């Protein structure tokens, strides 16, 4: 995967970075170093190291540049992100992909249920990573798989895939800083109140390598907000809810909804007696909104519930 990015340096860019640093970072003759500017654009240490080791990885007015050189108003700065090898140990496998959005920097994919994101022991080929690798291998494009937000194997919905190391670094930082807004649709046992917030620390269950639990002593902070969209009159009371995460702990929605007495139906780990209406946890990553990692453009995506969840909702 190759990506070239260009900036025409303006006086405002230099002034903004000088002001943002909290100190004077101008050279005596005016200007900003290449490294200072690239760091302000989200280049991590790893990305900068890659650029330094790439022939003509950094160009200033068409000439190969060092990161300690100074920029002047009117300069043209370019970087070349070149990855010539693909992710090792991820076998390209033909797979039907639902690509919601794609540009030079990222993809948004609607993941089907019963699809793990990454290969694991005894599951090397039936993952989203395998399908993404085939998508690029079929175009003869080297690709390193970088998935930004996690979904459990049986949770369907929207995922962000970074297409190069810079977008990966920026999106990962945005995710850690909670700048990627995620909304899920969930079907829970019982009639939920109109709205609620669950603030309960989550830890790994002591007797399981997979399960999590609410644990005030060992747990990490976990906050979930929910809004009831519909009560469903089935053989037992159910609710359709919109759920938003303030934190991103493993199994957070599943554990929190069980904690308040409204577990997700179809959840074989946390509510195994509720498999009659749906055979996987009724959880769907419905919407994502975030700023584009390179252009800063506001992006927002939604995808409808899959058929298995729609059937349950239509009961009521």
C-alpha cells in the first residue's frame, strides 16, 4: 500500500503550531522543523522512523529532506508511505465483504455475525482479516491489516479499517481518546426504563479466560449509556435499545446489561437460556461518527440491523 500526502506550508500553519506548543519553536530565521510539523499532523514515532528509512520518504520542495530541516511559508512538504509486504500469517481468503465506505486512507466495513476479526488458534481462515487481505491481494496491493475498533465474533456491524500506518496511528489515538462515537442496537430481556447509565467496573472472571464480570475491586472503569427504543411483546418481555459506550472494555455491553437484569437475548456466555429467538447475542454496531484522520472531514455511517435481529423486533 502506497500513499503520498502533501502540504503547502502557510504562515498560519507555522503560527498555529508555535502557539499550540506553548513555547516558541520558531527558528531564529522563522519556521518550523519538518518533524515538528509532521508530529502535529499525527505522525507517531513509528511513522517518522519509517519515513526516515524510506528513500525520498520526506520531500521538501521536491528534494529529499531530513526531519530537522526548517520549513518556510510557501514550502511544499510531501511524505511517501510505502509498505511493500503484507501482514504475515494472514491467509487471503475469498469472502463477501459489505464495504460501506472506502478511500485512500480507510475503509468502513459492515461485519457479519459469526465472523471473528483476527485469526486465532484453530481459526486461521474464517475471519474478517482473511477477507480484507484477499480484497487487496486480488488487486496485487500489499496490505497490513489494522482494525481500529473491536467487535466480538457474533456482534455484527460497522468497523473501521486503516489503510496505512499514518491513518492507523491517528485513528488509534482517536479511539483511545474517545473521539470515535459508536452506537449499538441491542435486544435485551425485559422492559428497559426509557434511559439509563451503567457505571460499573469490569474485570476478567476469575474462573474463566473468556468471561468478564462486574468487579468493584479488580475492575477497570466502564460506563455504558442506553436508551430504550421499543418494548417488544413476545413470549417474554423484550426491549430494543440504543447503546453508546463511554469506555471500551471487552464484552462491556453484554456484561453491563446482564448486571442491571436485562441481559442480551441469544448470548450463549451471559444468558445461555435465551437462544429460542436468535442464536447469537442480539447486538449490532449500528453507527459510527468521527473525523477523517487525514482531511479532518466529519464522517458518519449507519447500517441497518441484520435479518435475524429484525425478525425479533417485528414480533412486537
